[in-house]
């Protein structure tokens, strides 16, 4: 999702100094602000009847006057009791989701918000980016929400797309492209269990994932967010992750509610069909048009959602993309209500993507809101101007353009999920579980995922594993850079180069195992006359996210490729390791290297990659995507396995050169 949480100057003016001071001073200052302002509502109703404890947990005595707080009643009974007491403003508030850059805790109460999110850059401001400070930030918003007249807790969400990758010190797993290369459903469940545990410690209970896109063109900048081009594999791995995140009950400790996305056709847009603009210019595929029939869209993209619903999905996010038949899916009743809710029987709630409602009828906001809500969107990720959204929707209800029954259905779905999660009883997880973040056990799971995800594309006799006692020259900026190894959606929306968080780079892992046998130079500028038995060169895409990463060329940086030429004369055998979010063009690599390893975007635990290079673990990964011959060959829909391809889906080798799947094309 396009969650860019950069505060605009206008937003800063709206929030004023009080918000900025609150974030800087932390939870205690927030409590003062909320006590002064948090009980007000847009209806002007009194907050008397909304008794709550200092922790934000409603008091037991409140259940007599607020039957929705009575946990002995069924979820449906509690929803009905609460809905009957809600004003239209309170209902529309529940349908509104705002990013923290657009609202402070007091605003959460006055706007009666149903949800608050942190965008890709929505980390705590003015304090260290730790689990403890995340918890304080989330709690400040939750305390404001539970202090309102009806005491309805918010759902706080964030994009935790490869571990809890917003915070420093967490375990950052390989992106989904690497997890897809493992073809290991049990491992995926374990990865997502760890993610849930680390999120829970930070107070965040809703992750915008798993991504269950089925990318058909690797030029798309979100390819790495998808497990595979293969629908069956995506269905299997997406459901395994969902089960890991949600556990057996959403009321259990260390569970979070998942959000399979983006419904429907995500990954099928045609090159050149996007009208969206990003920070670096126009997008090429992202937010474009699926130029396919509805039957093709159903066959390719619907099964992962069927599997997710079967395995307990309670929230689903819709796509920015359009179809030829219905335009923007965000406003398409056929897909959201007729297919998702009616045919598939989805009883949870549907949330739109970041500002996606605005794109339905550009320039006509009222028409856009009308189309989205009537299509079946239950919660709107606005994400900032909530006053405009709420007043527009209220006007549409008053005019009859949005039926009251549609509002009640949306709010019923949202409240049902909150009650299923136990948020009314426990709005916040227990504090103090910071030790669960980035533990040795969690990092061991990530290291295993890195080892299983690495794909050996080419090898020759006696190249891998690196023989014990061999001298090794290591080069390439990506060999010693956690930010590059982790890619986008790591600490920030676009990610960035540099050792931005705790972890082990490939260079550090190899150094720990090889000691003085290893010599590293990022640019390959070793001393004249240097020679070694083995050379390892890391070539890497630089971090990007979403349409910013749309690529017409699929080219790796020329400077990285030049290091291959520098190092090759200095070594007996040359190994090239590729760090990338998708298959890249291999010219200047496979013709010069004795072995080629695709490492995808491995995250923080580089020892998993060192393990396969040194033989501590075998190569078992196979390609989750077909490897195109040229960028123009990237679209795969309707093509045979080796048509326009270098390597087919499922290709990989072991160190002896034995095929782990189909042969190269």
C-alpha cells in the first residue's frame, strides 16, 4: 500500500505544536492531552457512561450500562447492542482510517476514528525508533479512542511486510520473493508467527499483509512483495502466513489480525497502463489496468483469496488497479460485494488502499466516496483529511445516495472483527515484552529462510561450496549493507542504503567464519598483485518500493557490474551473488562468473547466505518467477514455461550442478 507518512506543511499546521510536543515527551504528555480533550465527540454527546481505567481497558462496572462490554454475550449480540447506541457520526467515524501524520491522539477521539495507521515512514517522532516507543505511541491513540462516549477501541495498523520492519532491532526476513523461492509452507508459518510476536510487543495488532499478488510481469516495482507468479504457490504460502500471524484465536497473545491484499488483479497490470505519479516521476505498471478478461482475472488472482477466507481472513484490502470492464476496483461492486462478500462468503471487513478512493472519479470527490462505499468498501484509508471524508459521506447518507443499511453493514463488519480480537477487553497487549523483539531464536528462523531462499543459477566443477582453507576476495557495496540487503519497506517506505538496523551482513558473516582468509573491498580495488583462490562479487539493486521500482530495463547498477571485471583476473574461481527483488538481466554476469547465486532481498541475517556459500547448508531454493530473456519478455500470462525465458519457474541447482526442478531453457 502507498503509505507515505511524510507530514506536509499543511498537516503540520493542522496538528499544531501540541501534537509535536506530545510525540516528543511521550506517553505521559499524551495522557494529559487526552484527559483534556479526548472525551469530546463530533456529535457533542456526553462521555459520561464511557468509564475506563487508566490503562484504557474498560472497567467491569461499565458492562451494566454498556452491554457490548459483556463478554458473556455472543459477538453478534454485542455488535447489535453497540450499533443500536451509535449516532451516524460515530458510525462514519468507525469507517474512517487516518495516518498518524494527519491526526493526533486528541483528534482520534474527536473524529471518533475506527482505525489509525502508521505509513511507511510513520515511526515515532523525536524519540528512538524502538518497540517501547512504538508501544507508547500506539497506546496514546488507543487511550484517546477508549475514552470516548462508547469506548470503542481503534485498530492500529502498519505494513509489516517482511517482519516488523518498521522498528530498529527487529528481525527483518527475506521479502516474499525469497520466501516464495523456499516453497516451504511450514517455514512461512513460522516466519509469520515471529512477525506477529514482534508486532505484538510494539502494540500494533493489524498488519497490512500478506501480499497475495500473483505478479505476471517482473518489471513491476512490487514484484518482491509477491511470493510467485504461480497461483497455487501463492495460495499455499499466503494461507500459511495468515495462519502464522493469526494463530488459532485472535484473542491469544502474540497474534495479530492479517490483511490479505490487494483484491483483485494485483500483479496483472499492463506495462504503460498506469496514470499514477510517484516521487520520481510516472509509474509504468503500478496502479495500472489489468488488460484481461474477468475470467482470466478470476482464474489467476482469485484462488489466494478463496484460500485466505477458508483459513480465517477477517480483513481484506482492495487494489489501486483497474479492470477493463469495471474501472477502479475500489469502486467496483461486482468484485467487492458480488464476488468477495456474496460468492466467497467473506464476513470480515474490506479496507481501501492509501487514498485510493480519490482515484475512482478524479476531481469529483463526492462521486468517488459514493462509488466506493456503495461498492462495498467498509473502511476508508483516507489517509489524512478525515473531515472532508466524514462530511462527504454524511451528506451522501442524508441525500439517500448511500443507504443507511450500507453504513450499518460496514460498521457491523468492523465491530465484529474488533470484538473477535478481544480489543474491548484488552485494547493494548501487555507492556514490557521488548525482549521478544529481535531475539536470537527469531533471527535463527530468518537465517534459515535466507539459506532456503538462495537459488543457485549456475555452477561449475569444484566452485561451490567454497573449499575450506581457501583465500577469498569479497567485493561489492551490497556485501556489507543491511539496507541494500533488506530493500524497500525497511525502516521507511522506500528503504535506504546503509546499516540502518541490527543484523549481520554477508561480509560480517563470512569474516566470522573465514577470519584472515577473507579480504574485502567494496569497489574491488585490492592491492596490486593480490590473488585469491575464490572471488565473491555482490551486485545489487538499490532499495525501492511500489511504482518507484517499476523498471523498463531490469538492469543492475553499472558500477556493480564493473566490479566483476576488476576482480575476475585476481581469482581462480569467481562467484557472483545477486541481491534483487526480481529476476534481472544477466548480461555481464553469467558469461564471466563460474557460479551465480540469486539471493533476492535476504534482510538482516546474512549468515544464512554465508552458510550456503560455505557448505554448512545445501542449496534448495528454486525460482518463484520465470527469468525473462529481455525486459520485453517479462509478461508471462498465456506463455509456455520456456517461452521467451532463460530459466523457467522452479529452476535451481545444487552445488554438484544437479537440477532441483526443470532444466534451463
